C-alpha cells in the first residue's frame, strides 16, 4: 500500500471519529446544556440532533421527567417529647435546565438532603396527635418549604407525602389503652341513654295504666298467656283484689237470695228445735 493511501485512510478515520464525537442526540424528555470552553452558550438545547465542536464543547443532558424521591426514615422528636420515625416520598422535576446544572453540583442529592432536614424540622414542631391526624397540612407545609429552597436550582417540587409514622411500642400500647377506654366510655353512655329512654317509656306506660286500670288487667292476662304458651306447667300468680270485686258482688247477691227463700216471713231462719227436750226423765 502506498503512503498516500495510508494518509488518506488515517484522515478519513480521524474525520469519522470527529464526526461521531460531535453528534449529540437529545431525547424529547431531555435538554442539553452546552459548555464552550467552560461557558454556557444560549440556554438549553433540545430535543433533536445537535453538533458540537469536539474538545471545545461539552454537553450535559438534564432529565425533565418527574423524579420520585424516597426520603429515608428520620428520627424526629415531636413537640410533646415523643420520639418517632417518619419517612416520606417527594415528587419533583427540573424546570430550568441551566440552573440545575450551574447553580448546584448535584440537584438530586441536594434535593434529597433538603427534604430530610425539612421533614425533621416540620415534624418536630408538631405534636404526636397532629402528626397522625393532620398529615395533609404537614405535607403542604413541607412542600412549600422545600419548593422555596430548591427554586434557585431550577427544581419544582410538586408533591410531598408522609408515608409512615413508626411509634415506639410503649406509645402504641398507651394509645391502644386510651382507645379501649374511649370505647368503654361510649358504650356506657349509650347504655345509660338506653336505660333513661326505657325508664321514660315505662313512666309513660304507668301513667296510661293509672288512667285506665283495665289496661293493667289486660296486660296481666297477656303475660299469663305468653308464659303458658312457652311452658305447660302450673303457674301460681298473685291476683289483685280488684279483679275479684265483680265476682264477690255477684256471688254475694246469690247467697243473700238463697237465705231469704229458706227463712220465715221476716226472712230469718227459724231456730232449730232441741231434740233432747222430749227425752228428759220426769222430775221426782
């Protein structure tokens, strides 16, 4: 092979290498920040095909997709001096590619650290009951603080969610006892209200029976019928004297009529004769 062909081959090979080094493809969800001799030129590029000057230009690609960041569990001392472990998840994305590359060394790591410190500080200002019952307010507060801190980096925090709150075992047992006591209190209140309503209804029934005594008699007969239907046995029930009044009057009238029919003209029975009078011996 002649020296001329070797030189041409070398030149072609170098040109191919330079071409490959100068071609950059930026995806739809990416933006490219180009540094020329250390200086940013004309904002972010993309998406599409771009050419850079080899060994002079340098392109840094930034992903614009939403990032899901898991915040590790943090030991937090609440305002009422209870130690808990809280973890969270943060959703954010880059809105300014140049600032995300220039203003911070690693925006992912920086955002993670800001989320951890903010999570500890916000949860430390809340009481345990607020931490368990007011998560929406705490989420919004953390999101606002983190978004303000990451705004100079071109990062937009869209959502922060507290995932789990791990309580010590003694706190869990105390809360379980408190919940059980609360349920017992509600049960007693409901039972007392039921007894009070039942007493009111019994008082109303007693007032009705007092106005209509026949209702008491009908209730007693109904009770006797119900008991006799369940068990076929001998029942001994005290019967109020008021129930016997009509029967006493009826039987008393019949007895008086019979006595008057068996007596004399005045209605009284004649005195019985003494059978021993005719058997007495004669006096000496």
